C-alpha cells in the first residue's frame, strides 16, 4: 500500500499549471506521445516539457517507453524515441483518509465466495476481512519476528496507520480515531463495523506478542473498533 505522504506528493505535483497541462495532454491521447508532441500540444518550450514530463514519471503518474518510428529499423534507424503514457498505477487522496477500494474488494470477494461456497454473505465477509488482516499480520511478522515486543507493537500500530485508522496510543491501549469506511459504516453500521473488527482481528491473529486485543467499542467521532492492552 502506498503511504499517505507518497500519495499526497504524487497528486501535489499536478498543482503546477504547466505540469498539469502536460499530464492532461498525455492522458488524453490514445497513443504514447513524445516530448516534441507534448511541447507543441501545450505550447511550451521543449526543455520545459522535458523537465515536467520527467517529474511526472518520477512521481509515478506517467511512464516511459522507447520506440522507433514505423518503418525505421536496422543500424541506421537512429535511437528510439522516448515516449510518455499514463501509468496503470492509481493514486487517490482523501482527507480524512478513506479506503473504499479495500471495502469494495472485500465485499466483492465475499459475494463471490458466498455464491461459490453457499455461505451467507455476512459469513463470507467475516472470512474475507479476517484473511485480509491475517495477510497484513504475516507480512509484519516476517519483518519483525526477530525483534522484541515493543518493535512488534509499533509495527502493528504503523500498519493500522497505513490502513487509514489514525491510531492514537493511550495508557489502556490504542484508539482508532478515523474509520476508513466512514460513509459505508454510517449507512450499514453492523455490517461494516463487523468487517472492521474482523480485519483487525485477522491482523492481530499472528501478532500476539504485540500485546493488543481488538473489541467493538463504538463512540461518536472515531472507529467502532478499539485496541486494548492484553
């Protein structure tokens, strides 16, 4: 998962008007474009287009390919042209942070599993969310298995932060200040709060040395899940 700072930086590069115009020109074309085409299409100098296009590549919003013009082959064909196109990577930022894409993937997986295994959708969602959390927990454990309890606990809190929960440590545990699925939780409270809890349960299932346990503890202005010291 791309962290919040990196996503903000990527989107932030489009605040510059020339860079934004070049980006819109490139993504509006059906084929990759050269620097000359982009410069001409946006009425900017070639060196300016080169600088901004390469900055968009650095931030992951465009990608590059090299291609010779049609019909030019062999040793005398010259160097391939550097062409720009939109990357397949998706970047989005919301404040407060939301993870509706993750919710959509879990719900789609639950519906698919429910039809295949003849399960209630709610049961399939419980399994999907728990397995997603478990995968996150196993990845953390691989990186911190040789470290102590404090490092494992800090890594767990960091994973929750990357998921958008905005964890805040207090003497009795960890409060999750933000719900990444806020609008869904508002309309489908029992379903989404249950999904939240199952996701965090899955995360903690391999991280018992972190000394945390998840419970449902809904309150206004924060996530319905709270982590208590075990």
